C-alpha cells in the first residue's frame, strides 16, 4: 500500500496499534498450564477492544484468531484446546488484523519462563537481525540487500534462515506487493523498496534446515526434524531515511 494522505496514515497507525498491543498483551498473558486456544481467545478479546477483526480468519477462514506455533512448529500454528503451554516452550504468536479497511501484521517468538532448550540465542538473533535490517530500509533500497543483512546476522550467530517463508506488502489487504521480502540474499530479486509504501518485514531464523514442511493439517508449517525457528515481524512505513515502525507498541 502507498500512503497518499493523512487519513490513510492514521488508518494504518490505528490498525498497527491494535495488532501490536494484542501481541504484547498475549505475550504477557501466556503462562504454563493454559492452552493455546485460551491464549488465542484472549487475543481475540484484545482485538475486539479496538474494534479490529482477525485478518487470517476473514481472509483465509483460518481456524483461529491468531497463529500460535509451539516449539518445532515454525509458522501458522492452529490454536488448540489440546495444546497446553509448558515451561521452556518456544512460542511464536503472529497477530494480523483489519480495522476500518486497513490491515497490519506483526509477530514474535519468545521462551516461556526458563530456557529449557537453550534457545535464547536463537530468539535474540532473530530480534537483532530484524532491527539491523529495518535500520537500512528506505526508498530505493534493493529488497535483496535487506535479505542479505538478515542472513548475515543469522550465519554470524551459527544459524540458518528459512527460505520458503517471507515478508510482504500490507495495507489494504493482508498480502500485497511486494509479494516477497525474503530473509536471505536473492541476487535475482531486482525489486526496490518504494518511499511511502507499507510492508511487513519478517525474520525466520533456524537452528536446522532452510525450509519448512507442512504438518498435514492444512496450515501448520514445521521446522526440519529436531529444529526450531524464531520469527519476528514489524509493519513499517518506508521513508527517505529510517522507516517508521508502525507496530513498535509490541515491545520487540
């Protein structure tokens, strides 16, 4: 989406605030002993308090209001009454929503309580890679160069990046042009970021393997066997300088 008026900017700020606060509050609400379904329903209540609708539900009829992926689940995990959160779980929450015709998207991985599986470094690398990339995004910058920054940060810390999950444009729908903002260097991608456009930039940092595969439920994507993936995502407005992070209220 290209922002062409103050009204459009205000619309994007409002929906971005809704998803960012929802993500932050869900992270704070998560505790051992509750189910991912309970966590998802809490997220729905927060979205409702803003008057926002779940984007994956209204766009794709996703069987949940938010995507909640646990441990070896890399993305698009379905909230479930049978999945109970445990100390040390690697949890990823992805919240996207629609409000007054505008869409925003954000997500983040975190460890619940003690770092039982030794994944703190993975999560920290995902965060640092995202922020290093965001600092370099501006109008005219090649998309592939941002992927290079994320991939370099991952490799520097001993990790890989996932190549079949990418960031994307957002604004008037959940997924818009540019269709792919990879977190790896693709020399064939000659696209450039454009000033005044809105995009969702994501990291997918992996302990093992560079591709995810389907779980078999039609939605959930799994890391390579024995692997873990950390993801962090912000919706941003591209400028001539550093971008405006519209979802900064999520605290990531």
